[in-house]
C-alpha cells in the first residue's frame, strides 16, 4: 500500500473538483493515467517546487540595500532590519515590488553623493532613523 501524500498539488485539487468520482476511483484502485502523463505531471510538480525554492533562496540571499549600507554599514542591525522589512512587507505586494524596482534603479547613483557629502549623509541618516522608528525597530 502506498504511503499517504502529505500535501495535494493544485492538479489534484482541480481534478477532484472536476471529477470527484475519478478522484475516489484513483484513491481506491490507483492512478490509471498512462505512465507518460504521470511522468509529465510529476515533472511539472517538480518544476513548480524548484521555482518556489529558487525564489525563496534568491530572496534570502538578496543583500541589496544600497542607501542603508552606505549610511549604517552592510551588516548593521538597521540595514538588516530594512532588508527584512522589504522582504516581508514590500516584496509580497505589487506596489511594493514596483517601489523596490524604482529604488534599485535610482539608489546606486545616490550612494556616491552620500559618500562625498557629510551633510547629505546626515540628512538621510536622520530620515532613515525616523523610518526605522515608525517601522518599529527597537534600538
């Protein structure tokens, strides 16, 4: 007897909605689909999982945060807090992703200015400190 699945793919769920009798039949007597169809379905499920893991890995490794890195440093708690906020709040939403895309298009050109001008860096640091307080970073 086959071990029970711990999850159901979207294909399984849609198949159940489409034809409940087939789902019951397959559960009781085994999957009657031809081998090549089952192989293609398994390959599709594998590709979906690979895509999901790749996306999560890429997000975990995304260390970009140009302005915070220039102001606080690459591994400062403030920089890491802003990265985590970006990943948790901005990136799941369409508007957040658009904002992040615009930020990544413009911020690298601002970093040299912050490095040259102590006054500009101080103003940006003050603005970021306010933002961090609003977002709830405890210092």
